[in-house]
């Protein structure tokens, strides 16, 4: 019997109950596919999950066993994840971009004894943590590859391993377990640390299921006929919760890339799939902006002149936006943005170019969604207001600005860090609020504005708080700037800038090499002066340093500040 206080007709907020309801509602709807292949239905999705559960059970995998998933996003990743979590075992997703040493650490630290791994990673990595007795499955075909003997494909292996019992179960409707509790551990996700080893975030079934409802309810454009092109890593909470679980809740179809999302691969897939929904981090649209919008403007002297005026730029963005929409398949109903702060100039282009989008703010520790803004209810620069059931508190706000530490409480907040009680205590207040490590303020309508990480705040000469992320956002409004990093060194506020070389060269390319270099210096100096006119005196940039190559980033595309900022204290929390 369903609980009337729970959404989706669920008896309890657990992934087995959720998945059973999904299968019951959409059996004949197309569910998952690789780009270029025919999708299989939700009924088939359920059968494949049940078959894999049967094999795992026969191999001794039971409730509480830790199962690692290491590989790119794919239908088989989804099958493995659902098989593991809906039988009461614990998934340990690992970003494939993690360094080899970190992967070994995670496998050891998590107490995993089973792994699903992509063939190319299994062949290329030295995973010494895979000790004798470790069960190794291929994510390519779900075959068991550990142990002696030939390596059969999954379906053949099922017959060989389980005989008539498994064969009979594979032909029946899945029987999903009903003994999983809401507070039972569903997964451990390791954050992408900038130094040292990352921490394992423990997320319960209730954490995940309570969180996956809010996105679709606010977006209002996810439905049975929706098509999502997935490029987000499922090993990250944004990808798994907002780009997978929330999508199958509505019976939508998800396509996965067969290759890394390089621009040519992505645009070709867009034209083939013609998605109605697209989830991405801001970096994707920042690249589209710099590779599609900026070159279009740079190609014409008239367009360059028009871009200098806010009024004419609005019309220009509207025209270029139509071109970008066509490049993205021409059917987009919504782009879901999350994972990092939106560049003001790119967000302006999205809005004025009429590319429908919504955005949110979250952290791995919050499953991840904390705030969300629908397409109908947005404020520039804000990731929205708190989702239903989640509370936000600004601790110790500045009397003048209202800026303080962002604290969160709700059913989405993690159980804690795996095997790290000390770290867990540090991120919770005595009355149970989770300390995000971010600073910001709430406006009169409850919209959250994030000013930066607490640990990034720079104290000015007279004790003023300087937020480098705010200054960086100002710099990124310039068409000449592609990436920026602001920090204090030797008493001076410095901006390190990776210029938009393609645009600068398009307008200065007829000069000699030395002249182009001088032009870049002059342009960056002009950017500094212009930005300083919009900053208080204590937060003005003293000098600019040209960054000749893109900044080094974490696997989730955040700049590793510790690589450039003297004395920077790295933080391994991943938002």
C-alpha cells in the first residue's frame, strides 16, 4: 500500500520501490540507448536488472556489499547501478577521470569487493586494489571477467552459470526486494579532491529518492515523450540524480554517447537524437559561446560594432541563438544547468538568445539538489530558491550585505563521510545544519545568490571581505576573457586570465606576431581598467597576468586554485 504522504505512489522512499513503480507505469516506453542504436523498453530494462541481480546473488553478493562502478555513462552503467542498489547492495561510483592512485585508494577505502569496469580501463590501469577474490564485471557487456576460463558474454554467461533457474527468472517480471529501509546506505560517492584523497559521501535511499522528485516538478517539461542526450558522468550526483533517476521517473528516453563529448561528437549526436532535454555544466555552453557565438561576431566588422552596445547585442544574440538552437537539434524544451557558477555573459546570451534553460545549486553531500529555478521563475545570477523540504540558513550574515555562510538542512543531506567521523563532525553544526563551505545571501523572495567559497574569501587591507568569484564573474563578462582566476599575492589583488585567443587573433591577426602579443597585453589591461570601474576601491585588481594555457582543473571542471594561488589551502569538497 502506498503512503499518501509520499510522492509517486511510493510505499517508502527507497530505490527498489521507486524502480518498481517506474517499470509499472512505463513498460512499453523506450528507456535507454547508445546514440546510433535502437533503445530498449522499460520492461526490458527491468528484466536486465533482474537477470543481473540473480547472477550477483548466486555469486554471493548481498545486502550491504560494496560494488564499485568505474566507466563512462551508458545503458549498462544504469543497469548495474539499479541492480546493485535495488537489491540492497551499495554502489560506489568512481569518476573515470580520477588518477590511478585515487581509484586504488577508493577501491580500498570503500571496502568494495565487486567492480563493474569498462574494458579499456581494466586493460590500461594498474588496479592493485583488485585483490584475489574480487569479482570483476565488464561494463561493456556485463560479463564476469575475473577467474579462470573463457570470458563469455553476459547472456551466454547467465545460461552457463545459472542454468534453468536463471533462465526461468529472466523470462518473468522482475521481483524487486522489499526489505530495504529508507535510511539504508544506497551509495558512497567520492568527491573530486584538489589535493590528497577525497572523502566518501554516504547517501541513503531516502537522500536520493526525496531529491529526484524536485527537478522534474519544477522544470515541467520532462514527460513520457521527452528525449535526453546524456553527457554528464553518472558517477557524479548531478548526472545520476538529475540526469538519470529524475528522467526515468517520467518514463523519458535517455541516449548516451559512444565517445567522449568533444564538440564534433556532441553536435553530431545532437543532430541525430534531436533531444528535448539536455543536461550540462556551464562549461559546455561557455565553450559553445566561445566557439560558435564569438566567432560569428568576430567574422563581421558590423557585428563587432553591434556587440559593443547592450541594446544591439540583445538583437544580435536573438539572431545567433536561433543558429545555436538548430545546432543543438532544434527541439530543445529545456537545458538543465548545474555543477558550477554560470558566467554572466553566457547566461545573458542564453536568455536573450531564447535558449530555454533552468539551473540549480547543489553539492554531492546534498544528493545534490539544494536550490532550483524553473524557466518561468528566474533571476539572473541566482541558482533559484530552496527546493521543497529543504531549508537554507545564512549563518553570521554581514550586516551591510547579508552575506554569510550557507547552511542546509533537509532529507537530501548525507548520512556523513564513510569511515571519517571527524570530518563529518566538522561539517555539521550542533543543531544539525550542514555547513556547505559556500558563502552567499538570500534576497527578499528567497532566491539564493552565491558569492564564493568561504575558504576563498580574501581579507582586504582594512578588513573588508573580497570575494574572488564575484570579480572573476565580472572578468568573464568580457568577450576577450575565456577563463579567469583572482587571488591576493604580496598584498596585491591579481587576475590571472586565459584570453579568448581565437577572438583576439580574428581581429588582430593581420599584425606581426610581436604586435599581436602587445595587443593582448593592451586588451587585458583595458579589461582590468573597465572591470575596476565596477568594483569598490578595496576590491580592485592591481595587475593582470596572462595565462597562456587553460587552467588545470579537477575531474568536475573546477579550477585547481592550489596550482596557482600561493599558500592556498585545498578543499576536497565537490559541489
